[in-house]
C-alpha cells in the first residue's frame, strides 16, 4: 500500500472475529434496508430481529461508554489529585476504620460500665 492512500486505522485494531461479524452485520443491514420484509417473511422471526437489534445497540453503547470512561479516567484522576480529593480506595479504608473505631469505642464504654 502506498503512503498516499488513506488507511482505515480503526479497521486495523479489529481482530479476526470482529472483522467477520462486522462484515456479516453490514450485509444484514444492507439486506434489511433493501427489503425490510425479507426479515419478517422467514429469515428470522419478528421478535428475534428486534432482540438482536437491541442487543447490538446495547453492545455499541457499552463500547462507547467504555471508550469515554477510558478517555476521562486519567484526566479526572489528575484533577482530583490537584484538588486534594483522595482515591476511592483510601476513602473506603478510612470509612472502614471509622466504623471500626466507633465499634471499639462502644465496646470499651460497655466494658467500662460493667467493670465500674
């Protein structure tokens, strides 16, 4: 391939199965657009088509959400560190220690009441 031809970079990132399913989905979409009754008449049941459509849209939405999360994760972490917001793990540990300290304090008060 020459340097001057445009390349589809997103196509290079796909694995073999993803390329195969992408081509099959493209063919199915063309068939549906050309003749929508083709699906209803017997290739698949009516509800199966809509179930697959919803499933594919859910997968696509999940992919977009994962991509947005990956794009925003590091900048949000850096902003949180600049503002002095601790990590979620540290917040969890501090909360667990606070509950443990309160439980220990309550147990110490009950023990002191019994002894004295």
